[in-house]
């Protein structure tokens, strides 16, 4: 990998909110032939890099579909990674003439936006939703295209928290630096030490909040941030009494920490894959169909309680296959699904969109 590509990957890691696209195309991994699996992903550079890395010992075809450089989940739940993206790359890549089967593996998290029925009707390709994480694809292929329960579920381990906090930190650092530069023209006390202090506080609050969020056992992200902010105020006071006894810096840090806390409390849960977005929920309750968060606009889907009309359930198992929180379980006796863990639902709406008999609904809380 050359330096330019490494820099682009770092850009994708830190500034994913602006989108980092690679060219949509068909990639050969290893020595694929007409029987090799065909997989598809979005054209966000970091995603493509991770999928290629996961597939390095497998002979297969990888389709990179256009998604404006947005990752699979955000792209599919928003308006960037669409059924039309899949139809377009199937056509332009001519993959149909390179293989003698019609089995296409899509990332599971694309199920909230991509429609397998439409893809089948328009192209003849049979869609299967693969595992949530690229690292599980080799095991999934070896297991004859069957996912384990853990391969279907999103998690928020430390590397993912680090990644999310870094993305947020980079964005806030840019915004704060611009504001700081402007304020420094008028306020003499704003020197390089105060700037460094501000960036350290920003890092502490970002990484601290994202790391501690699953451990603070309160119901809403806002309450978690209030507890977390209390801790930060304590640290600021210790810093004042033992390290830098400057009243201006003390007030500056307190004001900044309150500002960060306000920004983080806006949608702390929405920054994670394991809780539903409170901001999205609040906007949906107000009747909005989109919401603005920091610099981007997101399409909204219904928020509330997942519910099932069991009479219409045909036990196809699609909801089990696409749910990233393992909310459902099959009742083998009745051949219908049960809502075993409705409290885990994050309102991604994948099951609602993909259920063939339309027996799943999200009802207002
Ligand atoms: S997708 Fe719909 S019909 Fe199929 S098992 Fe789930 S609830 Fe039942
Ligand atoms: S049950 Fe909830 S989390 Fe699972 S797919 Fe449906 S909406 Fe998404």
C-alpha cells in the first residue's frame, strides 16, 4: 500500500462524516472462477479495505457498489446505499457473464435499505445477507452461507468505541480550532497553552464519554452525560488546585466542558450501534421525516416499540436473519417467530422493511 492510500485510509477513519469514496467496480480476490462466491459492499474506502483484508485467503468476486463513500449501515439507512446502487454495479460490472450461479451476498446491515425482492425481480440474482462484520465472512462461507447468532449481532467493543470517538474528536477539533482562532483575536489570554488545554479536554470528554457509555447504567444518554460531566468537573477542579491555579483557565475549562457535555448529550446513544438514537426518536415524535445532526441530514424511520401480528407470520426467518440485535427467536413448534428481546430493539427498521407478509410494525411508545 502506498503513502497516498494510507493517508486516504486515515482520512476515512477520522473524517468519515464527509464520505471517502473509492471507484465502484468489480474486484477479483485471489483466483476466482465461475463457481466462486460473489460479495458486494459499499464504496466507503475503510469498508472496502476491511472486506478485502477479511477475504485475502478466499478466491471470490467483490462488487463495490456506489454509496457516495458512506459506510454500509449509514448509507443503507440513509439515502446513499440503495437498491439502485446494487442494480447499477451488477449491470456495469458484467458479473453475470463471469459466474454460472446467481447468488449475491450483501452485508447484513444493508437490509434496512436494500430490497432483495426487487433485486431478484429485476436481475435474477438471489440475495443472501452475510454477517454483520467482514471478519466473519470466511467462517460464514465455510459454514455453507449460514450465520451464527453472534455473527448476526452488532456490538460496541473497545476498538469500535475508539473509532467512533476519534471520528467525533476530529470533527470537534476542527470546529473548535476555527472558533478558538476567531476568539483569540479579541482575548489576549488565549495562547497556545490554553489551546492545548482545550484540545486535551475535548479528547478526554470524547473518548471518556464513548468508552463509559455502556457502563453507566442509566436509561438515557442525556442522564449518562450528566453523571459523566459531574466527574469531569471534579477533574477540572483537581487540575486547578494541583496543576494550573489560574482562575481564567478554570472558568474556561468549566464553560468548555459544559459545552462539550451539551453537544454529546444531543445524541450520545445515537453514536453507538447498540442503543436507539434519542434525537431521531424525538424528531420522529414531532412528525419529522429527516433530522440534522452536526453537519449531515439523515432520513428517519419510525421509532417506538416493535410489535408483531403473529397470525400473519409464516415463519420465514427473514427478521431473524436481518435483525442486528437478535430480538427474535424462532418458535420451532408453531413455526412462527417470537419477540424474545424487544427491549434490545434499536429501531433500525430492517425487519419491518424486509418482512414479506408485513406483519411487523413499529408502534409509538
Ligand atoms: S419476516 Fe415476517 S413472516 Fe418472516 S418470520 Fe419474521 S415476522 Fe414472520
Ligand atoms: S427488531 Fe428492532 S433492531 Fe431488530 S431489525 Fe427490527 S427494528 Fe432493527
